[in-house]
């Protein structure tokens, strides 16, 4: 299975001021796959995720060493346009965070800030994105109503539609179902199965079952280090490291 | 849960009452009732103070507030007639001050809490703003006289008064605007930036719209303070008596608070004009209340639209 590498981290170190949060992480991600990042709280999996679209830049005093490449181009290179990186690498957050705008405007937001003006084209892309996120049928009659009136699960699918609207190449998901009930969670998971056919998906999750259900590959982080990465099935059935086994069998974490 | 309790029971030192259980319950409840009573009394006193003021003004001033009082100019050395020029003057000064201070204050707040890297410079600026809030208004008045009236050559005019009042209400507006910006969830900013929006797009399209209702609260406070201000306009904008309405920004104006001050201290017939003084004060209070209500209504409308 020799595939093109979408994202490649090589010896990545990450510091919050003096605290080393990621240490020597080397990890590749392939197109049209979902990769799950698992590990106990504070292990660095979310920090790693937020390195990929440079969301950590917002925090004062952070520092990155090593290299992190998107299609071979260093995300932290000196000539890189952060705005462009973030357009190509979409993100869905832990808690649904729709803007206090209408459903339509939420999805159209990314298009508008990227220069979309034509109402017709916007409408088409909004519908396409809402269909992709399996929300269209539920909201098509109330696109002009506030997004805050949707249920938590619908809001999260709206956030996914919003991220998809700008046609990113990679979709980062930071525990996207942790604030949702089981049924809404199931919908999100089904969605991930569909979406990974088109995008590279990286999902942080605290739920072992979820990682097993949605991902093709799984990476286990512990204390800022990548302990083990491999096919999800292999990781869950024959983990090579004792720490991985302890974690997935629920002995700690 | 039961297991843990059983385990605790087995520990020898827990055989006796350890002070964490039932004893002292009635005392704690009494303390609680006492404290609530105290807070309730404090709130009540505040409410009462306002009621007493309004009652006092109504009792003494309501008699002189007539249609003529609101729509005519004063005459006979201001012992008779109305206060229309003062009402107009106060409206112009108050709204003008907001026109100056709101954009400037919001822009400063955006710089301080969204753009500027936290550090010494920002701390010094913030300290300066906080101190500005504590400067007595008469000092603002003198500054306005020296700077706007004399140095800038605006003379005693609406322009000088508006700028002085604007400066005076800036700290309140910056403070509440910053507070409003801080209360915008960080997740909105992250979501916007995550979609490839620039920082300015994020601020102008997401952060500011979400913060505007809170900012309006600040402008309400600033407006109230500006409209009721006497010392700051005494040397910069207000005139003792003007036989005509202002026709431009370089005109002087009469204003309600200054009018009260003049009638109560410098008039020829101080005692005779008492009812007029109370009437004017009543009108001023109602005007401020009216402006507040308008701003609150507007804020509520925005909030509703946002939800």
C-alpha cells in the first residue's frame, strides 16, 4: 500500500513557553483515510491536531521545532500564508460553535471571507455542503433562521458543513462528538465514513469505541510522545507496546 | 458510594462526630438567613434612594412641567417661560459626545484586547485609561477650556463641549467595550480563523457583531454621564442664556444641568425659580431615562436578531 502522503510530521517538538507538550513526533497521514489520535488527557493529541492548522499560533509563547508538511510544503515555513493553510485544513471543534447568524450565513461564511459574492454560487455551495453533512433535509426550509435554534447534534453537523463549504483538503476533528448524545454521535460517525472518501480526516477522540468504529489508522499518544501508530485493527488487537494495551483495555486514562 | 461510606465508618477516628456532620446546622442556617437579609437590605436601600429622588423631583417639579415649559424659551431673566433651548442643547451635547467617543472607544478597545500583544505597553495604556475614569469632571472642563477652546481655537462652542464630554466618557466606553469583547467566546474566533478568515475579517464579521450589545451598555452609561455633566461644559460649551437656538457646531448652547446650576446659584430670583429648577431636573432625569430606554430597546433588538 504505497500511497501519497498528505501530511507528514517529522521530529515535531511543541512548547507552551517552557513546557514541552510534544516531543519528537513523527507521523504521516494519507489521503482518503481517517486517522484517530487517542491517548489520555494531556497527552498532546489535541495540541498536535491544532499544530496542523496552526491554531496554536493564537496562544502566546508557543514554539514549534521540527517539520510539519502539507503536500510537501512546510506549514511553519517562513513564506507560508497561515490564512491559506487554514482554508486548506478545515477544523471541527469539540463543542459545536456556530456563529450567532442564520444557518445559511454560517455555511456561507467561509466562502464570503474568501471572496464569494455571487448569491447564486453561494446558495449552490451551501446546499452542497449541507447535503454532504447530512443536514440539508432538516434545515432546508429554515436557512434564514438562527443557527442557535438547532439541537447540539445539528449544530455540530452545521459546523461540519461550514468547514466543508470552503472545500478543504484535510478535516481536523477535535473530539467532535464529545458534547453530543449517542444518537447524534452515531450520525457524526456515519458522516465521517462518508467524508473520508473525499477528504483526509484526522480525529481526536477519547472514546476507544469511536476510534475503532471510524478510523482506518490509529495513533496512540502518551505524555507528549507518539507511542504507536498503525492500522486501527492491528492497534486494537495486537498492540506492540504495553502502554497502548493498558490504555485501550481501560487500565488507565 | 455505599462502599466508600462503609469504609469511612470503619475508620476508628470517625466513630465520633467529626464536626462535618449534623452539629451546627441551625447556626449555619441562621447565618445564611442573616447574610441574605443584609444583601436584601442593601439592594432595597439602593432602590429606595432612586425612588426618593424621583418622588422628591415629582413633588416639587411636576407642577412646573407644562407643554409651554417644554416648548418655549425662557424669558424675564429666566424666571418664566420654558427650557426648550436647554433640552435641545443637552440632546446635542450628549449625542455628539457619543458620536465622538463610541467609535474612538470601540477602536481603542479592539486594539487593546484583540490586536496588541499583552505586555508592558498595553498595561500602561490600560492604567492610563483607568486613571482617566477617576479624573474629576471639572478638570476635564479646564482641559477642554485650555485645549479645545483656546489652543484649537474652537471657542466656547458645541464642538468644544462635545469633544470634552467625549473624552470624559471614553474610559467608561473603553472599559465596557473591552469587557464585551472578552465575553465573546474564543471558539467564535477559532471557528472564523479556522475557515481561512483573516484577523480583521474575524473581528469585523464575528467578534464585533457579537460584542455590540455589550458595548451599547457602555455607551448608555457614557451618554448618561455626558448628558448630566455640568462642570465639563461650564467653560467649554454652555451659555448662561441664549435668545436663539444653536445653528452650527461653533455656537454656544444652553444645557439642562448648567441651567439648573445657574438658576440655583446665580439667578436673580433663586427662591422664586425653585419650581423651575426642580422641573428642569425632572426633565433632565426623564431625558436620560428616555435615552437609556432607547438604547436598551435597541440592544434588545440586536440580541434578538442574533439569536
